C-alpha cells in the first residue's frame, strides 16, 4: 500500500512539474501580448496557460497528496509544489484571462494624445480587468513569498522553479499594478470628472534639493475630458519671499530646513517629503496667482530628455533644437554660459519645458516610448505626484511617485540619502556622488549594524573660480568661495533605529543627530574645493533584531548616483 501511495504521488508530481514548466513561458508571452494589444494571440495563449495551470492544480490537490505533506522531508516539497500550482492557477484564471479579454483596451497606444486630447474611454474600460488582475497577482505573489514556501527546505530543481515563479510574479505584479494605478488615476487627472488644474514644478538639479532641484520654472496645465493645455507659466523670480510663511511647518522640519522652506518657492523641497513640498508650492501659487490647483507634479531635465525620445527633436523659440541627447547638457550647463541674467536662464528653461509638454500632445508622439519614458523617470524618482484629494493620492501610496520617505520591511532596511545645495550656485553638474551601504550582525541581541557610505567629489576644473560662468561658480553670497561646492548631506535611517555617528575619511566628524517624522537621521555639512573628495560613513543600529538586506533611495542628480553594496565587518562597522 505504501509503495503504491509513493508511486501515485511520484507520478502525479512528475506530471505537475511538466505542467508548471509548460505554464511559465506562456505567462511571460501573454504579458507581452496584452501590453501590445494583441487580443487574439493573448486569448489563445491564455487558454493554453489556464489548461496547464488547472491540470497542475488538480494533480497536487487530492486527499492523498495533502496527507503525505505531513511526512518530514517529503512534505515541504509536496506542499511547495501544491502552492506553486495553486498560485499559477490563480494567476491564469484571475489575471491572465481578464487581461487577455481586455487586451485591445489595454494597448499602450490608447495613451497617445490626438490633437491635444487623450481618449479616456479605453482607459476607463480597462479599469475592471486591470484591477482584478492586480489583486490576483498580488495574492499569488504573497502565496509564494509566505515563509512556509519561500523558506522551505526543498530539492534543488524545485527551489529553482520556486525562485523563477516568484521572479515572474514580482515582475508581472509590478507591471500590472502600475498599469492599474495609471488607468485609475490618469483619467481623473485629465478631467474625466470635470475641469481641473495641475501645477508642474520643473526641478533644476544644477542646484540640488532633496527631491531633485530648485523649482526654477513652473507651469499650470488645465485638463478637461482628456484635453490638456498649458495655460500659465512662471519662474522663481515671479515669486516673492512669503512673509509670514505660507504654512506652519512641523517643528522637526523647521529645525532641520528652516522657515525658508515655507517662504521661498525655490526651497519648498528642502524637505524630502514631497507631499509637504507640494502642498507648500500649491499654497504659494494660490497666493501669487489665485488658482487653487488640484495636483502638483515635479519633474526635472532628465525627465525631459526621456520624453524627447518619444516626441523626437523639438525646436525651441530661440531656434535651438532640443533632443534626448543634448537636453541635459543644454539645460543644466550651456544655458548658464549663454545667459548671465538669472531671469533669462529661467525663461529659457521654461520655454524648453513648455515645448516638451506641447510636443507630448502632438500627433507624432510615440505612445509606447512615451510610456517607457514615464516608467523610467518614475523608477529614477524623477517624477513625483501629489493630489490634494486624499482618495486620489491613496492610489499612489507606497509607490516611488508619491515621494514619501523610504519604508522598511521585514526583509529590507531602507535608507534615504538626500542632498541640498547650500552654495547658492549651479554647481550640481560638477558634483559626483557614489553611495555604498551594508549591514552586519555582531550583537548577541540580534540587532544589525548598518553603514551608509557617501562619497562626494567636486569635479569642477581647478580654475573653476574664474573659468566657470558667474552664476554657476557662485559669488560667495552664502560664505562659500566661488567654485567650491557646499552641500547639506542627510541620511535618514528608520523609525526606532539608533544613530551611531559619522566618519569623514575614517575620522570622527561633527554632525547633527536628530529625527524627522519619527525617522532617525544624521546631517553633516560638506565643503569641497575643485578636485577635492570626501567619504562620509553614517552608522546606524537597528531598532529590532533580524537580518535585512539594505536598500538606498537618493536625491535624483544630474547624473545618476552610483549605488552599490558595502562589505563590512564587526570591526569596521560604526558602533
């Protein structure tokens, strides 16, 4: 009897394995077909996937299979196989089938504007199936990431299959989740429920702020039933110092960043918390122009360069041709050599930004490249969105677009590295940043030590004080000599963690230990002459025991910061 049972389980397990191996490639294929809007092909692939998934689930769910799961060693392998089969079945029925049925509506070409207007109906039609698929994928991902499966001691081939399936689910869940949020939020922001206004903040990372750079140019976009137009533009010179400040800042924020955060449009994003920065910008715009906007969106010149891939080259009012290849150089370096007057610089930047926005609404824009540009910019934290309506903003909760402080999990310890320029100049393109982070557990109580290492280098030429344009090098108005880069560097730990100090090039440095919104953080002021480099090591101790991988989010720079892991030992960690 025992031999028969073992043979029964073995045969069914082999068959289930074959069904799952056939299902995985189909899941990848149908995802591409859905995004491409290939409805007939997606439906055919989905049918095959459902057939294999249901077969695998049926083979691993009979009473004898479940009974053998209690046997040591054999049991974890059988349980993992059953849950894998169940998760694939859930995805096939709850995600792939509805997405395949709606493939035509989800075609990314639906996002393409025509005559300055986006057809909202395909996006509205896609809300149901995308919502259903997103929930199913999230549930399937949770099934695979449950400790009983993820940490189960199973045979090698099964472990490989488990890891592959988990990776597929993570990728698919992220893709479908992003599309789900898009089809829920985009119609609203494009005025499906009536006219609305969105304030665009064009952040200039040549002068760094925590979320990117100063708000050198601003624009108001009016939307209604999918139509959108640029109705008003301004630059930082149009805004006065608001006295009194436009809002009462939280005590910790005020202590860290000062009242200027709520007094100058250029400084609203000293704080890395974009919802706060956006609400301040919204109030400043209201007090200056009288418009109470519904949303605030921040983006930078690198975003514009990504968007230019979709629009193609654009001719500016000045006669310059802006392309994806020259946009960053032209907007963050060349403009300062050409124009000495800050107002002229801001006007050039505003004209470029406006031209790209208009280009997006043109008939020649490539919809797929446009979506890719937005996705890439979002992943780099270069696009941030805040909606005054809490229900609308909830759609973005937990995403990079929301611009909140980094959130840690049981598996990952997340840190935030934020830079604010205090030079009062445009030296950002000459600041090279490298970030490393690592963890080690040395204590008997299981608390991990973390080290976040930030290396800053001033790459400006030795004669920067005389060779660079005046507005770039600075004139010492904040006590910083021309050509020198002054930066306030802040590293946010997590709520409940402990601050262990800062080293500069291996030697203890003066720093400011404090907190912000419950987050433990360290702040240090960096001053670097041309060619000078310094490495700052920030030490933290976890508030709870457990081994966690380290993640870092940083201020988006002109050129992306290099982020890598940092091998540390108990001897080298700051304690």
